[in-house]
C-alpha cells in the first residue's frame, strides 16, 4: 500500500477499497521503523491523525461527499503554522512556540480532508541547502544515510522518498523544494509567486517564498495544487483569480502538449557534474523523441542570480526575523540585565550559525550608505533576470536545466564552507527571483545510485502546462518508480 | 519676527513640526482588530498586530482614503503610485521590531496649511510630507523590576505630517496644531482627541541669533512626544530662552549631527535632555515585500476631492466677511463642522446671521455642552432657529424669552411660534392695548408719575418702576420697547 501514489490511495479510499485508518496506521508503522534512521519529522500526530482518518472513513461509509485529498496521510514542513503541535521552524528560538492559528494551506488541506500526520524537519527558518542547519534534528537522505537530503525542505523530501507519508508540503525560497526533491528522487514543484497563499508560512525571504508540493508523481503534484492554489484575501501578494484563474491541474494532465518548444541554456549547464549533464542530455532526447523542438538560448544575466539572491533574501530575512526577540514569545534569556539584553542574549542563545550569518549579511546590505550598492543593485539584477525569462518565453514554452550541479553530498561536506553551499543553489534561484514556476522530476541516477533531478521552468501561472510537460517525460520513464534500497 | 534683546543682540525662533494624527478607522491599519481606547490591555489584538510568525498585513483602504483626504486638504501633491516600507528599530512596544511606514514615496508631499494669526490674518506653513504608518503599542512601567506592554494600540492607522520650519513662535506652532485639529475633525478623519493621544507633536526648534552684526544658528533640538497644545507652546517658548542662554554662555552653533533630543516635564515646565548627539539612527528602510504597491486612480482621487468640504479657516474668514460676524464668533461657529453647517442652514432659512450666531453661541453652546453633544446633534431644525431669530428681530418675543424657546426646540418638534404661544412668551406689541394698560398704571401711581415729570433725582428710578408695573400687569409679555415709547410720550 505504501507504494501507491497519493492519488491512487485517495481513489481507493473513496472507492472503499482501503480505509484511511489502515493507510494512516501503515504510515505510522513505517515511521516507527524508519524515522529513527531518517529523522524526517520534528513532530508527528498519531492520535489526531487516526481520529481524523476514522472520521473520513465514516464520512465515506455514510456516502457523504469528501475532499480531493480525503484520507491521504500528508506531512507539512515545520515552518507552516498549525494550531496543533508546535511550529518550530527547526529553531531553538521557536522550539516551544504554539501558533494560535492555522496557515491558509493547512486550512485548505484540512478542508480537502487530508490527514496531517506530522511536521517535517528543515534548515532553521528554511535557510540552507542540506537540512544540516536544523537546530533541532538531523535528517539523512533515504538513498544513502551518510548523505544530506538536500534543503531546506529536506524533511519533507526524505519523508516522501522514505514513504513516511504520501505527499508533503515544502516551501521554496531559492530552491528549497526542488533541490531536496532532486536529491531524494521525488517530484517537487515551486509554484508561481502569488499562486499559493503565504499566510501562515513563517517568512524567510518574503518576496521569494512560495509553498509547494513534494510528491512521488507529477499527478500527485497536480492534485496537491488543486487543493492549495488560489487567491487568499489574507495575503496581499497572492494573485486574484480574475488575473490568473486557478484551473483543475489534473484534468488535462495526461494530454501531451502539441508542437512543444523547449529551450536549453548550454552556457549555464556546463557547470554541472558530468553525470548530471548526461542525464539532462538524455532527458532532452526523450522530449525530442516526443516531437518537441529543442532550441538553445542565452540568458545573459543568470550568472548574477546567486549574488542578487543572497542580498535580497538575507535583507528580507534580517527584517523578518527581527520579531524573534524574547519579548512576546519564543526563547527568552534568563536574568537579563535590561531589555537590550533580552534581545541580544535571547537571539544569541537561540539562533543557529547560518541564521545569524544571514541576518548579519542582510542587515549590512540594508544599512545606510550600502543600500544602493547592494540591495538596490540586487533589485536591478532581479529585474534583468525577469527580463531574460520574458524574452526566453517568447521563443519557447519551457526551459530545461539541472536542479543542482551535484547529487546529494555527504553530511558535513559543505557545512563549514557556506560559499560552496550557496553555489549549489545556482540552478534553482533564478525561478524565485523571476517569480516563475519550476518543477524538479527524477531523471536518472549517478554511479553511486543517487537520484538526479530534471528542472523544468515555465512562464508565470503556467503550472498547468508545466505539469503536463513534466508528465510527458514521466510517462516515458521509470525513474520515479524506484525506491531507496534500504527501505526494501 | 525678531525679538530684540538690545541693539546688538536679537534672535528669531525657528520651528518645524512633526505631527502624528490617529485616523478614526474602525479597524486597524493592517488587520481587522477594533480600534478602541481604554479597552482591557491586550484585548484588541490578533496574530497579525501581535507580529506572530507567518502573519501578513492587509491594507485598510479606509485609512488610505482618510490619509488622501488630509493630504488634499493640506494642498499636497498626492502620489499616484506609492508603496509601503519597513522601518527597523527594536523596542518592546513594536512586536515585529519594524514599523510599516512610507519612506521615499509618501502619500502626500509639498503642501501647505493656512493658520490663523491675529484677527483675520493667516500665515502659510509649508508641508514637507504626509504619510501613513502603523502606530506602536504602549510600554507600561509600573512598580517592580519589570515593564508591561499593552498592544491594543499597535497597528492603529497613523498619519504623520511634517512641516517646513516655517513657524517662529510657540504661539504659531499652537495655532497650527489647533487648526490641524479643527481641520481633521471637519474632514471627519480623526476624533483628534488630545486626551486619548490622537494627536502628538514633536517640534524641532532652534534660533537664529544676530549678535554684533553676525548671524548664528543654535543647534536644533527636537522635543519628543508632546500631547497637548499647552505643552507644545510652552516647550517651544522654554527652548527659545534656554537656547539663547546656552548660546550666550557657550557660543555653540549648529553643526551637522549635533541635533539633540529633549523631553518635556509638564510639572516643572522644562525640557530635559534625552540624547545629546543624535545617534546615527539607521532605520534600514526597504520596501515592504508583504504588501503590494498602491496605485491611486484619477477617478478615486477626484471622488475624494469632490467630497472635500470647505475647510474651517476658509469658512471662518467667510463668516466674517459675508455675515459681519466677529472673528471670535466666527471661530466659535467653525470649531466644529456640524455647528458651522447648522449656522449656515439657519442663515439660509432666513435668519439674520448675527441673531442666529447669538442664539447658537449662547443658548446653543450651553445646551450642547450640558448634553455633551455638538450643536448639530441637538436635533433642532435649523429652520426653527431661523424663525426664532426673526421673531426676536420683530419683537414678537424678548431676547430672554428666546432662550427658553430655544431650549424647548430641542425637546419638541414644534416650531418657535407654537412653543412661544404655549409658554405665553409672545410679546404684546399692540400699541392700543398697551396704551390702556399704561394709562391705568399711571393712574394708580401718581407719586411715581410726579417723580418722573418733576425731573427730580428719583426720576430715572420712578420711570423704571412704572415700566416694571406695566410688565407685571402683562405678565412680562409686553414688548418693553413699545411700552417705553408710550411712557415717554405720556410723561413728556
């Protein structure tokens, strides 16, 4: 049963072939067995999940209508607020923080009758590319437990790959859904900025953050989008339905796109490991065989994406994280001398190294006298990158590139070398800067049997086409059907 | 406006103002919490204004409309495109540790306000900018080695107005503050209740001293957080003297960065040094990514513009020139919009402006004050006041009777004629009828008649007595003017 996709499970639950309680029990049995090894979850809610599952089963038995995710055990990244359990952001500063409200996506999952089974680990405040920056827990890659699951949604990706849930939500600020999905061999979608409400997502880089699904299949990604996409009056940056209507992402998923034109950026891909390059080249061949027209394009400003990203994201983060001060909630230092010490000591004690580094970077970038040289310039670069994509999408419907220059690296390998770590975001950051949707789907394995991800980028609000393009590839290949050997 | 100390020493006070006005929106600037003064601490809060993790602000459009209204009334250029910025600083009453404000694209800029000086004169004070922001909470320092924070006020819509240093005395600053209060109340965008902290002032003050033919500028002092007109005026006057003394003692002049901050001690009536050198405050402003930029359509702006009322100072001047009212009376009538409008309606209904003014500023004000309402809220029909004014002018009722009629107007729907009839307050002005009564009184009081006609010392008193007798016989309903005329004729 655990090998079913979320959609298959849902269909069978609704058809009365499987009970949600059974599926939930099966998931918790696997959590008991594998979670000590994988460390995907910060918290789980067994009793609550089983009770919800029973409730769904009863509804189905009574012939009542149920939601699109009825009975499906799902996980959410622990930077989304829930009234149940803690919302920690994997930070000591929020270790015991209980939110008084549910994030909009959580409300939507619940309204779709999903069974929320736990909250997944992440890099502290979603800052990182390996989940090693979690202040609370270590997560490993199900394909090789000496390796990182990627980050920052490493817990979500490991839980999906390790079959410790049927689908999960992650958040993506510079690749935090796609890169761990790629490292763990699952599907990760970062929707268009404004497509999914950010209300209740603990902010890291507000103009870049976006919630999206981590799933086993493209169809599951579409299913999750059907539940979470849409305007939210509580999020001013979510886009009105009138501007960009939400559609049923499953409806035409299996219909291939005719006369598909796909672009690649040769100058940009050359930086990836050779095995990654080869898998991408093979993927391009698959599309060619499907009749797609492949063109080569140049995107002159992508080289500056990382620099711009680490200024914009850290600047916003330095402001977003100012509220964690020990005054109103969260960790407070003991015996402060005065209120300044409440701030300085509470923050010094409870924030991790990488969070402090990014707060410092961002504070510096926004400081008077430096603002124009850093923040303002970064915004200009961002506009140029947006322009590159607009130009590109006049000539094609999607762009293919790697998700990450490497496959999953060893735990500890890059943690003391932040610059190298930052560079591993090179392929994913541009989509956040431009606000466009991008998906990572499994496209091969390297010699160490580590998954490789293919990234597909599409114009803003073209998630339906993006998913169909991804599905065209998925139908032709079996990569997504492989499961981590240690779990079998 | 220079103050001359001696032939070789004079000075001029330079004052600019920063004013915060709380807008009277029902809910806060970026969340749905009620704006309510005096509620149980921390009872008007939600995750958004508490700055909980994951929350997002949503702009209150009413606040934007109110702010635009004021900006237009202040003759500002209103930005067609503006946005929100974050202003960062750490303080326990600011839960996010940044304030959502406006930095380089204020809603309004380059305006002016006319303030009244002496009778009829006005002065233009230039406005640098007017922008919207959210208010902070309140730190409560009670007993014990801890402080408490009340966040009910956090997130309330606040308009910040900054003037050019165009004022030259505490009196002028006060006049601006009072005028602004009257203006925002007229516009209906703020209660501007000083007791509730709806208006707060921060004057920047320095002097231009002319000594031995040379000019010197003293260092600028900012006085923080004044919440009364009196404190505003006095702190400026105090600073002027203090700065002059300091200058004469130290010869220190204004340089870059030596601006200091002082507080006002209301009891000692002194300013007290808070920060010597203006710490290089770096607020690290940057555009608020959680809110979309604000675009004001021409249609929306012109809708607001068309709803703008005549400003109080214009009305006051017009009442003086059109109706011949005194500047003082015109000021009283334009202190509140409903009073001014009531007055205009009564005049339009045919009441003599001065007579209506007297009725309103005397009986009207007294009654309104008793009831804690404005004149407009007394539920009196302006037409009835106009009729009453006409009756007084024609001698149908006496001035004193008009006050009891006025009081009754607020209690009933009847007009002044009906009320005067019911209350037997209509004056007898029928000369023939009154003549008979006078004759009878003269017959009954020969002694008094003699006193008057003999022109003795008692003459004036005796005449008054006779008049009184007539009034008594008519139960006070005789028109004293006509009785007096008859008496004069009969006794000459």
